[in-house]
């Protein structure tokens, strides 16, 4: 019986140390979707001499329960999409020039620029990966630190209020053994 126990322990040790162990470990991978949203409330008062604005919001990735649970056990974050949509506006205006950014401390920011876009409820501002912005967002999320979404710019006239919702969609892989 002692030799059988020793044999089983030896086989278990060989299995754990062999390349097949990595395959077995991968079976414990947990995949989940994690989406992060922020609402930027922009107000350009009617009495404003210039129609400029600046708004920002902070997102803590650990406010997502799955992110909080797995934290340092996260192996991979895949950005599935980043978008900004006007969810409310008091009157249609033209976004003359604007910049949307995702930043965190001294990390490389993700920045998108826009010009001459008519804003109305439902207007979507494309936040593509043309300049590797998604890679920067991914690195920011991997840091697990709070980050800021912001928009600044000018519109065609003052006296406008609108809400821009920024959403980051991700697919995350974590492993409790990492």
C-alpha cells in the first residue's frame, strides 16, 4: 500500500511539472465580460462668451465585482469596443473640435479627436483603435487603478447641455492559480 501511495504521489508530481500541467491549469481559466461606463455631463451656459467645455468622470475598475474578485489573477483583458454616445441634449449643436481621453496617472493615455460633428440624442462618436488607443486602455485596465474619462472642446453655440456616455467593453480571462 505504501508503494502505491508513493507511486501516485510521484505520478502527480510528474504531471504537475510536465508541459501538460499548463494545459490542466488552463482548464481553470475563468472568462467574463466586464463593461465600464461613465456619463460626462457637459454644460455650456448661455451667458458663456466662448462655447468651450470640459467634463470628466472617474471609473474604478475594481467596482466591477469580477475584476475585484480576480484582481491580480487576471491573465488577459481584451478590449471588445469603446464608444461614446450622446444620451441627452437640450438642442442640436455642432461639435466643432473635441477630444475624448482615457487616462490614469503617468500611463500613456488613449485619445480620440473629433471635428464638425452634429450632436443629437443617439449620436455615436467612433472610438476606434486607429492609433493603438485600445492598447492604451487595456494597459490602464491591467493596472487595476482608477482611471479618468474626459471630454473637452468647443461647440457651435452656448446654452447647450448634453450627456455623453462612454462605454468600454472587455472580455477578461483570469485564473485562480496565477
